[in-house]
C-alpha cells in the first residue's frame, strides 16, 4: 500500500494483547469503548440490531444536544515514544465525528480513571483535525517524550472503530539493570527494524508479550522459490550480552523453518555469531544457550529457507 505512512510499520502500543486498556470514556451509549483497541480490523454485519440500535464494532457515543465533545482514555500496553496514530472510522459513515484531536501523558504508578480524566497535565500530540468516515485516518506525531496514556477527543460526538498508536517501547528506567531480561521484547524497548518478507503477518509479533494463541499471532513469510533465505533484524533494548535464545515455532506445523541462525552487531559495526545454523522442529519452543561474550545492540535471525515463527526471546544482561 503506497499510501500507508511509514509509522504504521511500528508496533501498536495500545493493543489489548500487549496489555492496553480503554480505562475511561465520558459516554458509550451505542458501542463499547473497549472495541477501540481490538487487534483485528473492525467488522460489520448489516441490519444487526441490538437493544441500542445497529451493532457497531467500535466506540460510539450518543448524539450531543449540548456544547462539549466526547473523550476516551487508553492506557498503553507498552509505554513509549509515539510516532503516529490512526483514527479508523471503518463502517461509520453517517455517524462518524467530523474532527478529532489526541492528547498524551506520562503517569507514574496506577492512578484511577476519574483522576486522569480531570488531570490538567495532558499534552496535545495531534492537533484538532478533520477526519473522513469509513476511512483509516493517519496522523504523524513528532515528539521524543515517553507516554503511558493517550486521550482521544472526538468533536462533537459519533463513532470510531479503532485507535492505533504506533511507536516503540521505552521502559521505566527504574526497572532495568535489576537482572537478566528479554533484550528483544517490545515492552523492554526492543524493535523490529527490517525483514526480508512479511507476506502473511508482521514480524513485530515475534517480540510481543506472552505466548502466541494462534498461527496468526506470529510472523510468516511467503514460500521461497529461489536459493535464498528469510531474515528479521531487531534492535535490542540496549547493548547487551545474549545468554539464551528462545525460538518458538508453536502452531507452525507444516510451515516452520528447517533451521535458524542468530548473529549480533557490535558497536564497531562488526557482525558476530551468537547461534550457528541449527535445526528446528515444528510446533516447538526451542531454548538454546549461547557462548556469546560480545556486547551487541542489534541481532539478525536468519531462517532457512522460509516459514513462520511465533516468538523470539533473547535473554541476557544490559552492558
């Protein structure tokens, strides 16, 4: 898709599977606020009426008869730097909000929803702007700050199917350096930089929290018809030493890679081997100890020749 902004390649930090939650909305008369952060695209079935009217897979407020506007607050599953948001009005055609804005805040601890709603510390990251109905409306964000919550404002009312908050994780610094951690995890600041192919699903999935629930929760490439192999490159949470690599092919039965190799990039730009090319089994969580002593900031996982993975974990210590 040539019209897709570059930032949509980055993880959606608000997704429910990453731990995101819609913690407050001033109104949800027609459709629940929790729908905003579902991972799947919004669906629609015509003439499917409930006791509140047509059922919409999104968040929809009542028609306003007084001044003001409607709001919803999302706690990010992975706090971090936001590079762009997408306000998706899929299926909302005569009932979408004509304008939106987005605010953000970094909050320590776990304050209540009502306190956050009344807080005056919100900063605007997307100024008030027009949106189009039944459309994915992208808005880039230029801020290097770390955020934990976002607030979607719709003017004056209406329905939004999904809110996507793309960026990269930036963990609480107080939680780092306490012991070994997964250096590749998105919640620790890991980020997929590039890959050879993402025909079936995004490689960002392999550094997501938890275990995969289905094959679609992982990364799967198209079938290769040449002599090459597929690969994915990941920026680690910080320069560190990888002690253990977990390569998980769960749910990939007839389409798992035959083998894999792991290399790391040092600060001087040199690539060093962390795990030699090693055979893999289908539908298996593999754990491989490494003899690596080099401090690396990026890793590349090569799979041979193609296929799919559920998760990649790289346990070690920050340098």
